[in-house]
């Protein structure tokens, strides 16, 4: 028959010690969680003072919170005498495995953070990035959404964006439209240049400063080729592009210039 009194006397120190450990673990957990909150808040406020993107701030804050919570759990297990060395090694191995499996996704994630911090472009900018040209509609942690000129929303991996050349057409106050005007070999290029320089400023939204440029670009079998280059704000680029083409056609036609044809020896005879 079990002597309850003896069992109670024997087990009382063990129960008491275990209760103290449980109480200590609870206190450790509460204090640890409080310290984690303090550290996370301090880091978040420091990043906000640096005017970092909110998405990046949330990412860094969550990463710090998760990492510190893992360390807290490992610490509590160690306090109870649990061997944590193999547990920590398991977590590290798991992290390596996940990193290898999600290597491409994680590279996009890291590149997205760099885009938000370095800000090579912002939402609404017209850019060429990741071999896609269009207007930036959204910058995510993994992809950047770009609306192409033909109104197709395209998602480009952030790693591809940061791994290539980025051309931001919106940053500068104006952009140059580059067109050519082909003249017949019988046309005096100086007269054509004068006429086009007079016509370009009348096109809507063409910048007055810098003034439109019209110069000889080169020569071919048909005759002289002119470079026609008005300047425009990016919002009106395509309107000025098409209107300048129309102005070239109308100006050269009104001057009575012949249609450019290939110049051959047979025509000279």
C-alpha cells in the first residue's frame, strides 16, 4: 500500500521546484515578449524617421519579431533543461532548405526591398525596366506591375528589374521626340529645315525651351535625311509624336517637294 504521506513529503520539493521553473518561464516569456515589442518599436520608429517605405518597415519589423520569438522559445526550452543545440541546428537546416527551394522568390523579395529603398522609380512613372516599357502601376515585394502602351498589365520579377538597366522617362522635366524626314535629292535641305522649324512650335504641347531641333541627319539613295526633334513633357509624348509626323507630311507637301525616289544613273541619262 502506498504511503500517501511519505509520497507527498517526497514529491513536494520536486513539485515546488517545477512550479518555480514554470513561474520563472512565464516571467521570462512575459519579459521577453515585452522586450521584443520594445526592440521592434524602436527599429520601426528609426526606419520611419529615415522615411523608409512602409512596406519595407513592416517587413523588417516582422522579420525581427519572428527571429526574436524563435530565440525566446529556444531560451525557455533551455531553461527547462531541453537540449537546444540540435533544435537550433534543425531550424538552420530548415532555413537553408527553404532558401534553396525558394531561391528565385527570395531574390525577387530582396530586389523588391531595394527598389522600395533606392526608389529608381515610383508608381506613375513611365519606365523601361526588365525589358518592359510602360507606366508603373504597383511596386510589390516580389513583382512590379507595369501597364504597357497597348494597355496590357505586365508583371516583372523584381530581380529582373534590378538586374538590368532601368530607364525612367518621367524623372526629367522633358523628353525628346526623335523622328526623321526624308527629302528628295532635288530638295534644298536648308529650305526644308527652315519650314519645319517654323511649323514645329505650333504643335500643341511642344516645349518652347529647349527649342525644337531640325538638322541634317545623313544621306541615302533618295537624298537628304533630316532629324526632326521636338521636346515635350512625358505626359504628351505620343500626342506630339504623332502630330509631328503629321506636321512633317503637311509641311513638306505644302512646299511642293517631290516624293523622294531612289536616285539612279538611269534617271541622270
